[in-house]
C-alpha cells in the first residue's frame, strides 16, 4: 500500500536535457532538426521506392524497407521530445506519456538489433554467398516475412516487459530525469526501491538482443569471409566484399554505439560524473539520430538499383503529368 502511495505521488517527470549547457541548446536544436528532416526524407523515399517498384520486391529490399520504417518510428518517438526540451528548460512530461515514449524507443531499438541479424542472414549475405543455389528456395516469402514480423514482435515484447517493470517501481518525489527522453536507465536511477529484478532482466535482455545477434553476425561473417576467399577471380571477390560492406558498416556503427554507451565504466568522481552525463547524452543523440540518418545513405541511396528505381519513378510521374 505504501509503494502505491509513493508511486502515485509522482504524476510527471522533468527532463533536464541540456539545460545545464544553454549555449549548446540552440546549436543542437538546428542540427537535430535538420538531421530529423533528412531521416524522414531519406527513409521515406526508400520505403516509397521499395513498395512502388516491383523489381525491388526481393528479400533484401523488403528488409531494407522494414529498417527504414523502424528508423522513422524510432526517431519520431524521441526526436520531437528532444527538440522541445531544447526550447523548454526543464521540460515536464506526464507519467503515462513517459511510459509510452520509453516503450516505443526501447521496442524500436530492440527490434533493430534482431532485424540487423536477420539481414546478415540474407542481405550481406550468408545464404546468397555461401549457398547461392539454395538462395531462392531458402529466402522465399514464407521465410523472410515471418523473420521480419518476428523481429518486430520480439522487440515489442521485450520492451513491454522492461517498461512494465520500470514504471511499477515507487518514485519518492525525485522526478528529475537527467536526460533528453525517458531513457530506461535514467528512470531507474530515480526509483526508491530495490531494482535488482530490473537489473537482472535488463542483463538477460542485453544478452538476448545484443549478445546473441552480435554472435550470430560474427559467425555469419566468418563463413562469408571464408567463402569469398575461395572465389578464384579478383573481380568476383571485390563484388562479394562490396555486397557485405554496407551491412557491416551499419552493424559496427549501431552495435558499437550501444556497447560504448552501456558498457563503459561509470565515474565515481562528481566532476567526472558531470562530464560523463554530458557525454552519455551526446552519445545517445548519436545513436538515436545520426545512425538512422546514415542508414539510408550507407545502405541504399548509393545503391545502383535504388538510384535507377528512383529515376524511373520520377520519370513516370513527369510522363504521367
């Protein structure tokens, strides 16, 4: 009963954002806004092209379309809140809205972890390179649609569990979140109860959604590299390596940022802790904004098939007019 009263006493949270660094707020507002517009444009164009052009109705572009939708959903769940925090010092957010934002952000991040590992199996390209003759049989619609749907379902389920565990904790009056958004680790710091269950469940989730996909991708690339090195012609090896480069770049940026953000040791010195809080926020911005902006550029907007499809689409629109 006491825990219920403590929890109900907090009806909203205060997001600090960069209020301790007002000189940075205007600069970051412009930068994040421009990046968000690029994210919407780049990923929106990619989704439009992959849906409209029948030649791109393949497993590879199906996964890329899912990744683009995922990036738009992820950034839309957090970037408007971040931009508002730059304009409104100590931005207040209702308890329920905080829970909703936490769920969406965590769900999109967990889904992307699984989706990138599924894309390693197809796009870059374990089956296509290691078993090219079996590729049309293995990667048919009955296989890749459930793979993508399973990624979304797994990410949403994990987020529902973690958000429910976090928001059921008692908060005893301290409602100031030292972050741009309702990031789950920042919220857990405010709880006035034992969070060992949360820590254990987060650890298990990290193993499932970070450790297992990274291990799967690593093993896949060992087989891919071994197969590529057996290709007799230099041109064939170059083409195979170029097929893998885009996915590998995205994987390194995405997982590298997450592991750096959650895996680095915490400073015990107060001054060092303040600097670390600022660096944590900036790293989370990189993870939440820069990576989704780079995905369509790295993956598809430099892809010859996508460029040709975009030109054909624009030409058809003009011809129709």
